[in-house]
């Protein structure tokens, strides 16, 4: 499905020129960026005093989002002392088939990756002019939640003991109408908010009713780095990178035009995209693994597929007629899906070692 975005007021000739420019080798973007370059962004963290973690992010096109994270102690359902596993939910298939491995695989000490429950994480998205049950709002909330639970590490961090756990409320507010798909903006803002989230330090032991230290300066970070000081923030830029798997996942929007792949696409580039993919990636769980982990992949219909021009093309084009029958100088949306080689290239550029995914994660660490 495709979330609704503001229409692009470009003529067919302008769309044809833009599509041709992006199809060249090397491609020519409107703002002269390279295919993997991102536009400047502004970020701010720890801005909500009543939240356990918060962040605000603003993209260059003016779209802005704010995320607040709050934690609440909740009693675990089930028998006392029962270890709630990720397979307690029977609807893992509904999360795109990206279930988390049981037992934790390469677990994190006593609190393995398999400990936890998807219901302990609640994501609420608010988009201006959209109802809570609109397709766009539901799609965005599902994608953010899907990456967080597929990672497995966040659920394990919410476990207190066999009887109690933390319930995490992630409230996402899009402050401006979306000019393009806001999924990357909301994902990166959530990433920063979770990195700054701190929970009170427990002073109880075993399966006792949880008691916590009242001193906020002694609180523990939800995502600790390898070297921490004070409230658990990294003392060195590379400290968080050395702690494998100590960062929340992010979702990147990847666009293809022909065989060329682009990141951080503008509204005009999305208007002529042949394919759009949302890839959720996370840091590896150990320092020896090559590249990032791929948690989820979703294809999104580009705006041209749901516009009137696409339906008109389907009515006028006869079976077997290709692009050669199109009028010269007038762009029409491409029929059919992406080739496997293009999809493999799009995903590979996100997860490969030293690729775009690692570059984005490293850049976000600079705001902490």
C-alpha cells in the first residue's frame, strides 16, 4: 500500500526530463547530490522534561517530527516467575514474517534476545489532518513497531524479573504535513529518542516487587554504550559502535529509477520513481559480523502507480505494447515491478559494510 502524499505539480514534459536525468549514468539529481547523499538535517534531544527520552528532527524540506518515550512498570501476565518469550504471540506472521529467533541466538548475557513480548512496546503516530485509523497512520505505526520488535534487543531490555517488566510508550508526532513519505523521518527521530531514553536504576533483586533509585542521575540508559559516564552517555564517538547491537534499528527509504538507486529522495524524485523500498536495518549483534542486519523489507507503491496517469495508461496500452509506443517527450509511469537485480542492489547498499546504513547510524551518533 502507499501512504498519501501531497501531489507534485509537474507537467508530463517536466516529469519526462526528470526521469531521463535520473536514468543517466551517472545520474543527475535536481540538487546535484550524489545518489547516496542525504540533505542536511537538524536534530535535538532531551527536549521533553517529563519523558524518559525524546528527540526532534527536521529535514531540509521542512518536514519535522518529535518523539517522546515513556516507561511504565507493569506486571507480567502469566504464572509467577514465568519467562515470557517472544513466541507468546501467535501472530508473528502478521509482522511481515520477520519473527525473532527464540532463545536469543547471540544473547546479551542473562537477558537473552528471546526474552520479552511484542506487546511491551506501543507505538502511536499522529499525522496532521489524518485520523488514527487512516491507512497512512496505521502503515507508519506498523512499520516503526515492526522494526523494533524484529530486532529483539529492545524487548529484552524491558524485562525486570519474572513478575514485572517495563512497558514502553513511543509517541510520534509529525509536526508538519508530509511532503514525501515521512517514514524515514519518523524512524530516525525514534532512533534518537530511544538512544536518549533512561530508566530508573533498580535496587531490588530477584523476583521481588521492583524498587528503583530516586536519583535520576543514577538512571540507566536503555541502550548503553561500551564506555559510559554520568547518565550512561558515550565518552567517545566510537564507543557506541564498539558495543555491537547497542543501537535501535532504522528504516531507510530507497528509490530506483531504471537501474540507478537513490537515497533521501525528494518529492519530485518520488514522482518519477520506478520502485520504492523501505528497508529496516540494525547494527550487528557482534563485532565480527560483516555489515548490518536486515530486519524487514517492504515495497511501497510510488505516487505514479496510484495516480490517474497510471490508470489511463492501463486503459490505453494494449497487451504486448512496450515503452516504444509511448509519445516522445511525455513520461508515463512504468508498468510492472522491479527486477530482482535492482532490488538486490537496493538492499545491498543498505546493509553492506561501509554502506549507507552504517553511514547513517554513525551520523546519528553525532547528535548524542
